[in-house]
C-alpha cells in the first residue's frame, strides 16, 4: 500500500494514478525559495479527500494545450476531512469536513486583504495567484488524490457546519471549490440582476453553473450556447433556452428569435481559448466566444469572462495564438462601452453564501451539472469521457464516502 495516490498528467490525452508520499506540513520548495518564505507550514492541514472534481481547466493541460510537464499532479477542486493539523491552525479541528477554494491564498497580502484571492502575492514566485495541481501555479501538489496538504488553513478552509448534513448534500457542496462560485462570479460580473436577459457561451459545467446562477440572481431568460446536443439538453433540463451553434445559424438570429430583439443585457464566456467556430465540424477559433459576447451584449454591458485564456499554448492554431494573442475584435466592445471582467474567480467571495443556499435546499447545482461520482481508479475513464463532451461533471470519490 502506498502512502498516497495522486492523478498525474501522463502526456497528451493521458492521465495516470501514481503512488506518492503522504503530504507533509510544508509548502513547495519553489514557493519557499522563490519568495523567501520558510518551508515549514504550521499554518497547514492535511485533508483526507471526500470528493475532488475533474474540471475543464484540467483538460487544457491533459490535452497538451499548456506548458504542463509530464508528471504534473492534477486536482484543484477539493473537499475533504481534516486528519492532521499544524500547530498554528487556530480555528479548525481534526474531523471537520471542509470545502477548499481552488485559489491558494495567504490571507495576509495586499490582494488577499482586498478579497482578490485569485491573485494572492505570496503563493507563486512566477506570478500573482496559485492553485493546487496546476501548471505555472506554484508547484502545489494536486488534490485528485487520497490526501492533500492545504496551507494557510484558517483562511482557506470553509467548514461545513454539520457533518451528516454535509455528507447528505456532498454532490452539491463539492461544487463550492470551483464551478458554482465561478459560474456565479461570471453572472455577477456580467451584471445579471432581476429580470436580466442573459447569454452564456458554453454548456460545460462552468457554463451550466453560470446559467443556474443567473437564474438564482433573477434573470428573466437565460440562453445557453454550445455545439454539443447532450450538453444543450442538460441546460434545457433546468429551464434555459438554447442556442445550437452546430447549425451555422447566426447567434444574433437565434437570440432575436427567442427574445424578439438581437441583444441581451448580460453575457458570460464559459468556454475560453479552446473555443471552436460556429457550424458543424468548425475548427478551433480562439477568439470566437469573446467576439460573440461583445456582439450579443447590449451597449454598456459587462462581460463575465471566467473562460480561461493562456499566455503559452504549444498546441495553438497559429504563431500568435501560441503566446495567447488571438483575433479579438476589441473595437466592437470599445464602441459599445463594454466592461470585461477576466481572471480566476475569487472563490472565497461567494462560497459561504452558496453553501448556505445548498444547505437550505435552495440551490441544486449537482443536478444542474449532472454530477457523477466515480472512484479514483476510474479517473482516467472520467477524463476520457469528459474530453469527449459527456454532459456530466465527474466527481472523484477516493475513499468511497459518496458512493457508500
Ligand atoms: N476563471 C476561473 O476561475 C475558472 C474556473 C473554472 C474553469 N474555468 C474555465 O472555464 C471554461 C469552461 O470550463 P468547463 O469545465 O465548463 O469546460 P468544458 O471544456 O467542459 O466546456 C466548454 C464547452 O464550450 C463549448 N464550446 C466550444 N466552443 C464554443 C463556442 N464557440 N460557443 C459556445 N460553446 C462552445 C464546448 O463544446 C464545451 O461544451 C474553461 O476554459 C475552464 O478552464 C475558469
Ligand atoms: Zn476547476
Ligand atoms: Zn495573499
């Protein structure tokens, strides 16, 4: 028996499960040396994973579309039970079940003090912001594992108030580590409010979470666009209108048919740089969705852009896109006075309130994204099916606590 097992990137299109050492209460050497912070981490805890989800953000690495090296550990969507605790952790105890924001944040820097936990200054020597199991994000070990170390635990952990209630709703609560707050952030930063009409690009888990969040925020109509029929059906299952972009019909015409006018109040990009052009069999065209949301949103709108854009893409369609330079028609957004909100979602800004909604039985995010629990050994299968566009959000359950 190994001390721990973790999912790793094993080359384009492949993941594997590797034996590894049990985590220590230590931050990565890369962070410690790069930023001159001591490696010992008495502010950390070790979690036994209860759930850890597969994300579209992982797929960018697994498809070979980032600079992630083979062996990169994976997993930033973490929910777990505390099994070991550092001596400086004051407000958590062994046995607590907690959600972990995918952003790693120190809780002490200028950005953390402003609530901008996606761009913490003390967790990644290469740039602002870090995450577990992600390329260029500080070298923190991923949580698609049996056990994982969480630093600055008092700041980062969101404790579920009641263990039994938490385990009962765990497939909903597991979405608090990323996609529920991220989708909600997409809708909030797009300015969605009571009565808004909304376009969400992408019917993957983040797009579905954004659409569901727009409904929570009181949107009158939510239109979800994608080319994947199963995922569009998933969006329709909880009351969204759909824009089937596989037909080649123009988005403007689809929206005009649905709403009686060719514009929406608010738009969200839940696709990112691997966007494809419209029409059956269209190839990759990375600026498609940014241009779509600028085209379809009314003048003066805000655009929520949780969809991820990279600074380095070895598999890009052309030389410019290899450094993240894509054909965005910024003049269009400028002429319409659009506000663009990009970057990692600061999960801590939303996770407690969304937890409260789940526990009060007023948000059913697991159903909206079709959460599906699998074992750690089935992670490679989950990755393959998700890559093929399954209308499911795969939740790895390393200790069988969910399936039990
Ligand atoms: N900002 C953040 O904090 C944050 C957090 C989580 C995920 N993300 C990013 O959000 C994006 C979505 O994540 P996901 O897990 O849902 O990914 P996903 O890959 O499962 O979903 C993307 C969907 O977009 C569709 N699509 C492709 N081109 C399109 C187009 N032109 N118009 C409409 N739909 C199109 C695809 O068919 C697919 O269903 C990814 O880029 C991911 O990295 C960002
Ligand atoms: Zn994620
Ligand atoms: Zn910080």
